[in-house]
C-alpha cells in the first residue's frame, strides 16, 4: 500500500471518529434567530410576533401555523434559510403560533377545540393588536390543512390563505405515510398512550426514508466535520428532527381516522362544530406551495386542492424539493420564497 493511500485512510478514519463523537454528543446549536416577542398566551400555546425590519408594513398581518407535530422553528431555523425572515424582508408583519407541548389532561382536546378555541383566539389576538379586520393565514404541513378548515369556519377573518406542503385529498399519491396510516389501529394507540408520544411519531417519519435518515445523512456528516458552517447547518436540522412534541390523543385519532383512513375532507363528510368542512366554501385568494419530492405529504394530495377549492384567485407554486426543503433549502429561498412573498404582498393591500 502506498504512503499516500495510508495517509488518506488515516485522515478519513480521523474524520469518522470526530463525526461519531459529534453525533453521540449532539452539541447544542442556536435556532430561531429572528428577534421576536410573545404577544399572547393561552394554556400551552403562545404567539410570537417577529420584530419588523421595514418601516412601511403591508396592512394585512400574516399568521403562521405549523403542524401539531414537532416545533415551529423549522420556519426560522437559521438567518439565511428562514421563511420568517424572508417575509419580514418583504415588508410583512409576521406572527407565529407556537402550540406548545400538550400535557396529560390535554389528551381530550379535539380538532374542534384547536380550531374554534385556540386558533380563533390567536386570530382575534392578532386582529386586536394590529387593529385590522383580517389576516393572511399561512399553514405548513398539517398546519395548512388546519388553516383551510379554520377558513371554512371563519372566512370573515381571513383575507388570504397560503398552504404549504399541506394534505387535502388523503388518498392521492403513493406516499408510505398514507399507506401506513390507512391500516393503523389508531384507537389502540390513543387508548394506550393518551397523548401520542413524540418518539412514536418521529420514528414513523424517519422510516419514510430509512436509508437516508439512518445511514446516508451520517455519511454526509463525515465530510462536514471540517466545514463549520455546513456542520452547524446539519446539527440544526438534527436538533429540530429530534425536538418533537406529543400530539393530543383525540386530535390524533380524528386526523388519522377522518383524514388518512376515511378521506372525509374531499368527500365533504368531515364535520367540525356541526359544520361540513367543504373546501368549495373557501372563496378568498389561495396560494398553494407544493414540494414535488415530498415523501411526507404526496404532491398529488396537495395539488388536489385545485379541484375542490371555491376561489377564483388560486395560484400554485411548485419546487423540486422535499417536505422540509420547501422551508430550509437554499433553492427554496432562491427560487420560491421571493415569488411567494411577493404574492402575499400583492394580495395584502
């Protein structure tokens, strides 16, 4: 064996050892860098108001909601890949719902509780603070489905609806999550756990792409040990992925059973507070942001919204990226978010 080969092997082995040490120790990294203040609290949730960076703000505030799974700082992971920062730079007034972590007694919370109590009070809090009559709703993942449902219930408070990698027709596409959820004994899970644990949920998401999530990304990490910026980017994603929260049991039961298994949303058989969740009742402007390589929410499920929505002002923007890449990839912030923010600005006057 040549000396050069031995040297290269030793250097690579050293990188492997360092990468393993970092992976095992999981050093903390900063996330959510955009300055904000808490303007409302109720039970476990709070609303963050991000401090504007421009003097002349668009008159319609933006209320952002993520899913009830994981924490919402994926939308503000780091300064140069932050959806929140992109909107602030466009002159938007941005508010974000942090749902918090449900406690043992919250296992009885239903989707109706989240929409008609928590979501509605958050909306009212933003309207009261800003002195406006309507907000732009931006929902990511499950948050987009919830935002659409809230709009059906309270459209008078919503000026625009922006859905981001959101599920509508749960039987469209061939995602593994959709197939797995179809046969999930959700009653047994909720009756056993109460609130569905973060570990259970996280494992399910990781198994959607096991080779990448359990092997390939750590090979990538080996090449990052000498790249401080790249390594910190990697560690921020790892922190968020493993920073899960449980989901209220009854809400999880309802979303899996009525959504994934029975597809009630597009069948118009899903009722909240006695009202049918009929997407055709949404007549306000709608922007649908879709990731074409999404393994969590099949793009077909998101794109199906066009056939059910009642709005005549309906726009689709797609990106060749995955579910998380839609918010944190360089490509998204180069190609998608400038256009998406401009759409929101144009519809906020």
